[in-house]
């Protein structure tokens, strides 16, 4: 930068008349450009109106809460809620108000079907998408419906009533709002079941209509006049509770059984009433709030959606109420944790935005300061020009430029560090959802599988429940780690140390891993010369530390390796070493081993990332230290040092009794399940499953093995070898795999002409649109997110395979089909060109052709069979036959010459072969072409 002449500012010539004006213009321009990057604006893209029939009951509140939870992922949506308070006329007016507000989409939960149908039809005819939730209108003019099948609700209650009454008895039904679709359909389902059993009789159906009118007196009189009544079916749980109170006043609460509908959690709600024995059962009726919002977002964003969205229902009675109650409590806790994590991510985003704006302002201020400094320097140089030599001027300028460069470099380093830290944190919190999705998939998928089967044998039930239990414990351990992390971040982590024998404590932990060590043939030992060693420590926290270190050692130690735990004393400290001869760490990985948000070049491992970071926190709470010694390919050693005695502990950190953390034994979690033996080849085709999670891989192998010949692989590298060996009909692969990921594997499959025809289905927990687009670009045929529905997966596999076979049949009718896949088109072009090149050679067959193509006979056979649904010899013959037909149209060549040019050994064989395939001799075919 040279300030010795005003030429620095000549780029603004003609704009300002003096140097001060030019510099002011420069300052304003640069500041404006930088500050423009700090401006943010948030606009609402869509407006959704929701007309709810009432918010007075917990079921409707639950629906609204689930809608708001789903909307938290779509901040660009404005959500307008109208409460009709159970009044149909008021609901009609409110829907008209929403129409007048020019909403983009209308969601309606009808109070009654008939009264609101006209205004809903009006909205639909005006082009406003309409989603009907829970209850239907009296018209089919709507865009989508979300709700359970109320007829099935009634049928479920009827079948349970028949079971309770053992096929004989009288019942009373108490309905919903008169005239509502729910009331009509539930009654139709319930009465239909009773009619199918003549010994069951419905005495009467009463109108309930929630709190708006009382049916108590009519029900009391009906029970008194019909003492044979043994059951009451109430179409909602609140009505069922009122019916129970009537029976209680009559002293008949033990004799008359009551069934409700809704199955909400909470005091005096369905699940609680069943648990307390007030109701015999309740039919779980989902709110559909989340599904309605997801459907609305899909409609507004022009994405595919289903018009009819049937929500699943289930019956809750004394046999499963405790499980349902526990699951609801766990879901509430998990939802709370997810909301907290979501809030943390929002806080991080706001922090990042603030830091970015601060950086922009700092850069703007720095540039302004530099320009002002340059201006001041110029003025000073002008006054002092007579006293300074040119060399002195250059020296001063060089010094100033060096200072500016140093400041710029410092700013760039700080900016880079802030950006990397923010990216690592965001990647960590995003990865939490992926880590939770795998155990959730292995809980939901076997549950759905067991529920859909009409009959389940003892082995299937035990196997499914064992898989659910195993992954529930795995999920619980992840949640515990997140809670420990939160306690540490908030400074609430406390030490509760007691004096215990460290040797026996560590020996107990190693014993827990004994079975796993035997299975993997790993030499697991505790090495110490001390018979016992009293040490003050928090048993729960030290248990977690050693559990994490041993788990990591088993994860990275090969079969037949060693894991040794050494304990000795050094002065006033005890030293614990966890030694393995596994794959070891790189220098970069070793330096960041205890960093929470660091993953290096490997895919992020949540358990390892939190585990090692928390281990350091727990050891430091003990006033100890933890470190790692490792070299790539030469194993890893973790060293823990703890002070002896109790002088280093505060009085509040000493506990009278020891607490022990006993996680679900890692041996059971990480034992690799034995897969079922490969089934014989089935006509459905060969399916290659690539999944690194042992439980999910074995489950998919067993579940899909009844229809496909399943081959399993644990990594992309192994999967690629199996692809080349078997040339399967379909490939089902996870995206996040150790080493090469599923995206790169898909690209390799689609770029290699030996395998480019094979459909690839990617199975992943990454559900963002950007990741779906990335999978499609890689060449994936289908992208399915976890947790997935087994039936949907099966249908997707069948449809993909059927479409491929239809493509084969279409291509088989043409010598050189026009394929969409470039690699497949290139393969067939080269194959056909080679055949035509050697068409006159009668000895040219499959052996020579496969050698020329650079493939084995098996690979060439499978590739051609997969593309054209015919073998190689048939295709070679087809090309020769078509070439012969082409030559027969030329009258200048006789049949003997054509036979020789197309590779037939003699004219006689050519004539016989030609007639077998066309029904005509070559001469007859030539004459027929002349006539044409």
C-alpha cells in the first residue's frame, strides 16, 4: 500500500473534489457493504388456520400441543387457532373469518358433520387446501383426512365386550356429540359386533355430548329397569367416568363393566382409570396433531402426501396398562430432553449469528480505522515531506503494512477457530438424532412386526422382546450420558466418595466383560501385585469411567487381541492403566481424544465422544488426571491417576454409603448375534444387506429372508466384494458405515458397468432434504429413513425388483435398447460392437466374448441376464439373426455368402436355423420383403 501519492484514491475520480471527500466516500461504501451482511429478517412464508371444535378437554389440548411441537421445526409458518367451544354455529363463523384472512391452508376438527360442511366446501372450492382431523364432514370435498377409523374403534370395543361378557349379556352405549361422524361410526362398529353375537343385546344408546347435558338420570333409570345390564360402552373416557359414578351410587360398580375411548395419560384420564380399576379398558384414540401438520407442510411445499391418513388404534386393559403408562412417562421425558436439546441448538445458532455479526462489525471498524489511519498518515506525510527521505518513508510504510498483515492474520485465525467450533457443535447436536434413531428403529420395527402378525410363536416373541429390551437399555444409556453432560455444563455434578477396595471394585467390572472377551477370544486380565488397595472414590462415576474405557477398548481391539488393566501405586497416587493392542490413534486423534465436539476424519461416534469427555470430567472431580498414549497400528493405553487418602476431598464430597452405577452389561449389548443361515435361492431374487449395526443387520436378514436370498455385509468394502462375487438383484445399504460410507458405495456401484444395473436402496437416519438430494445424486433408486415400516420396506423392494424386470422385458425386444443409465448404455454398446466385429467368425462364442469384455463368464452372464432377461448366447444369436435379415434385403448376395458373413458354418445350417426362428427359409423371407 503506497500513501506517497493521491493516486490511491483515483478510482473515485470525478465523484469527490478533494481527498477528504474521497476517503469519506470510501468509508461509507465499505461500511455499507460489511454492515449489509449483518441484517437479518424473518418472514412468515405460510399461514395455516386451525378451527378446533373445543379446547376444553385434555384430548383436544393434547392435539394442539402435538401440532405446536411439530410446528417448532417449521418457523416459517404462522399458525392461527380458533376455538369453537363446542358450538357449530360459532365454528362456521370462525372458518369464514379464516377464509377472509386469506390463509394458505385450513385444518378443521368438526364439531358436527352437517352444520359445517357448506363452509368447508366453500373453502375447498376457493382453492384453499382443507385437512379434516378426527371427525369427518358430510362431504368428500377436502384435500386430506387425518384420523383413526371410528368404525374400527367401535368394533374393538365390541369385541372386547364380547370377551368380557363371554358372548352373553346386555349392554348400554353412551355416545359422543349427536350427529357427529365419530358418534355415528363408533356406534355402527359397536352394534355391528353385538349383532353378530345374538346372546349379546344393546339395551339402548344414550346421547353423551361431553359436559353439555347430563345423562346421569336417564342412565340411572335404565339400569334400574334393566338389572341384567352387565356392561357400558362410553365413547370417551370422561363419559365413562361419569357412568362409573352412576354405577357407584347404585352400588353396582363391581358388577357392571365399563369400556371407554381416548386412552390419554394423566390423572382421571383413560390410562389412569384403567390402572385404578375404574374402567375395564379404553381404546387408545390418537390425536393426529403431528400427522396433520406434516401433511399440511407437504401440501404447502408441493410434496407428495396421502389423502387418507388412518391412525392406528389399540386396546388398553389391565394386561398392558402399566407398560403403556411407563412408555408414556418415558416418551414425555424424552420429548422434554429433545426440546431442551432443540433449545440448545437454537441458542448456539443465535450465538453463531451474534458472533458473525460481531466479526463483520469488527472487520468494518478495522477497515475504517485503517483508512482513517492512512488518511492521517497522508496528512502527516504531507507536512513532514521536507524532512523525510524516500527510504525513511518506505521503511515506515513497510512497518505499518506488516502490522496490518499481522492483525489481519490474527482476525482470520480467530474467525476460523470460531467457525470450526460452531460447526463441530452443530454437527454434534445434529448427530444426536442419528444415534437415537438406530435403537428407536430396533424398538419400533419389531413392535410393529409383532403387532401385525396374527399369531406369534414363543421363540419369535422372546426374540422380539429381547431385541426391544436390549435397545431400550441402549437408548437409556445414551439419555443418561446426555443428562451427565447437562449436569457438567451447568456445574451441578457432585462427588460422593467413600473408601473402598479399588482392586475388588475393578475386578468386578472386568468380570462383567468376561463373556464378551471369551466370545471375541480377547485376553482380558487384571494385572496387579496388590491384594487390596483402599481408595476414596465415587463408585458410580469411576464405574462409568472404566466402563467407557473398556467399551472403547473392545470396540477397537481385533479378535484374538489383548486388553489388560494394570493397577499400581506411585508415591501418594494410584495408577490405573487400560491397555489394548487395537488399531490405535493418529496424532491428531490423540490430541483431541477428550474433546466433546471433535470427531477427526472418522464419522462422529456419540458414545465415544461423550464417554471420554465425561470420563475426564469425573476423574478431575476426584482431583486426579487421565491421559492417553497411542500410536496408529500399535494399540492404545489410557492412564488414570487418583490421589490416595481423603485430605484432598471436601467434607461435602465424602459420603457414608457407596452408590454403584450398574449399566446394562455391555457383554449383552455388544455380542454379535448369530445370523440365521442363508436360505436357498428364491424366485424373488438375491438381496445384499449392508449394515454395520449387528442387531439391525440380523433382524433384516431374518425378516427379509422369507422372500429373498439375503447376503449380509458389515461394511461398504465387504459389501463391494460381495457385489462383485454375486451380482445381486437388489442392494439395501445403510448410509453411515465405517470406512467408505453408503453414498460413496452407491457411486462406485453406479459407475462400474458390471454393477451399474443393480438398484440401490439407501437406509438411513438422515432425513433432511439436502441428504436425500445427495443420495439421489449418488445414484440411489430409493431413500428410506429410520425408523422405517417393515411392510413399506418390503413393498419398496418388491416394486423396485418388479420395475427392473419390466425394464428387462422391454429391452429384450430390441437389439440395442436405449437405456437411461450411461454405464449400462456404454456396456451394451461395447458388447454389441464386439459381436458385430466378430460376426463372421463361427468360432466366436461366450469364452472369447467375455475375454474381450474383460469380465468372467459368470459376471458377463449375470450382467446380460439382468439387463436383457436372456443369456449371452441367445443375445449373440439374436444379433446374427438380425444381421442376416438385413443382408437378405440386399439382392446382390446369395444365401451362402450371407451365411458365411453372419458366422454360420454352412448354408444348410443357416437355412435350418433361420427357419426355426422366423418360420421361413432365407429365400422365402427375401421374397416376402420384395412383396412388401
